[in-house]
């Protein structure tokens, strides 16, 4: 039987385009409904401190409207904790956040922020959210995430994807080894393993082939590609590439 590989579609950048003009179009909630219809297993939205894309109203409407699980990405701040506890999304991914960054540029340093982050994990898991820590592919960060009681981690695969897209095969291969090792190590600890950041049609296959990974969260590329072929087609193609890569890897493993 095929092992599970879920697809979370991040709708932040639908809101980015809307916010470029103000007003309500395009609506990330409409995109979320379309994503669900195209086969997304969950919707992902990052409410940033500066509200540069998703707004508080978007989050409220996503919670009210969509009938697949919502993952809220948030920084570990008191403001975001209060919002997450109030809305009670299915899952919460704790991410590092710096105002000046263009996107989430690296993983969370759970190993150093242990005491601060445990409080967030306790409160959110107490509220029935599946909490993941967004971390680099690193055993130390896996150990730290496990030790503070996080049930899940999301591996930041941006360095691998960037290296592959830039044609730096040696760097990509080295990054992939780190991801494979970290995923196996984390799964042995009992962590649910997710992956995300920078995934495209050209980079998804090797990540989807890693058997311990059960969820991919993908945003920017899917939304960007939707400009050319529509959101439905962009999501269906990603889903099909993921599923084929996973099936091929399973076939090789059982041969
Ligand atoms: N997962 C996490 C935790 C993220 O912060 C992001 C970016 O918002 C993504 C996945 C999606 O990354 P991308 O937009 O590059 O697909």
C-alpha cells in the first residue's frame, strides 16, 4: 500500500497579489476552496507580524469556510499564540520570523530557544493543534524538537531546492543527504516529518521519494505557476509528480 504523502497548499501569495492593489481580489479564501477541489489535503497560511499577506480577517474566513484542515504558520510571539488559541486551527507550524526577510529564510533554532518554545508547544498541543517546528535538516534540531514535546517537524528544504535550481549538483546532493538523514532520524524519535520551502515541479521528486516524509507544504511556486495554467492544473500537476515519485521509490524499495 502506498504510504501517505499529503499536500498542503499555502495561499499566502494570493493575498500578496491582492494586497498589491488593496481591495478583495484575488481572494485567498477562494483560492483555498479551489485548492481543496484540486486535491490539496490541507491549506497553509502564515499570519506574519507585519500582515504583509494573510490578514486577521483572512484567517477568520479560512477557519469559517474551508472544510479541509488548516495549518497556521506563526512566529513564537504572545500575540500569535493568543490568535492561534482563539481560532484553534488543526495544525500550527512555528517558524522563525524577521521583519526584513523576504520569506522564511532558515529554520528555527529549537536547540537554543528550548525554554521559550516549550511553552508554545504545551499551550498549542493542549488546545489540540498538531504542532510542528520548522527546522533545518539537522539531528540536533530534531532532538530539541522532540525534547520539548513537539509531535511534528517541518524540514526546511530551501537550500536543497535552491541548489538544484541553480544547477549546483554537488551542493544539492549534499543537502539531500542531510534531509534524508534528518528525516530518518526524526522519524525514529517518533516525530511526524513534513517538508517545505522552495519546492517546484523540478525539485519535488527527490523530496517526495523520502519515505518518512508524510506532508509537503508548497506555496510560492504553485501560486506562481497558476498564472500560466490555472490553480487547478498547477496543484494537480504537483500532486501527480509527488505521487509518482513516491510510488517509484516504493517500487524500488520493494524490488
Ligand atoms: N513551509 C513553511 C514553514 C514556510 O514558512 C513556507 C513559506 O511560507 C512554506 C512551507 C512554503 O514555501 P514556498 O512558498 O517556498 O513553497
